[in-house]
C-alpha cells in the first residue's frame, strides 16, 4: 500500500465517522441500547434500558421498584461508559486524520524539493532536513495519540466491567430476595 492510498483510507474512515447518524455524541444515542456486546459473557440480560430513571413502575411493589430503579441506574451507567468508549475511538480517528493530513502537506513540500539535486544548495538541504524532522514528529504524535486512546479506553473498560459486575450482582440479589 503506497503512502497516498494509506492516507486516503484514513480520510475515508474519518468521513465515515462524521457521516454516521448514530455517532456517540448524537442526541439519538440514548435511544439505542449498547448492552448487546456485554450480555452474552454474563449469560444474563439487563433488559431494555429506560431513558429516564424516574419513569413510573406501573404500581408494582416497593421491592420490585427498588431493584428496577437500581437496574436502570446501572444500565444508564453502562450505556454512558460504552458511549464514552466509542466517542474516544472516534476522537482518536479524527486526531489521527488531522495528524496524517498535516503529514501529507509536509510530505508534499518535501517532494517539491526533489527536483533539486542533493547537496547543491545548503538552504534546500536545511529545508529538507526540517521537513523530515516534522514527519518524524508527526509519527511520534500519532503513537502518543494511540497510547493515550488505549489508556483512556482501558480505564473506561475497567469501569464497564465494574458496572456489569454490579448489574449481575443486583440481578442475583433480586432473584434471591424475590425467589425468581
């Protein structure tokens, strides 16, 4: 894969994120549950998540209402964390696109210097060295963005594991108390 094809692929991916109607930062996100990725490892389902914690519970008994509100709060936390993970991945892609776009501009300027024979003009050689240094800096910046994203997503996945564990624990507690 040559240089331009690689950057065109990154550009296409960034445009795809911008064009998505279900992007994590869109208002309609809360209408879609993200639990499908996290249901099967536990073997349980948290059920459909409500948009509000304060919806009426159809006159059920207080114990049911208590467990239902806890389930909805934990489910909302799970949705928030999964949305944050997706949003962080989208931010990473946008940042990488921006870095690669800047690198393409510098590489274009570097290619424009190719018609000068090497070591014929000191100022051209200095510019060439500066452009190459900028390209190395962009590569370093990309690696730093990848690491920062990994660090953020790892922390968020830890929170997600805790929330899913709490949800499973609450479900077992409800089953034990209510005899389901």
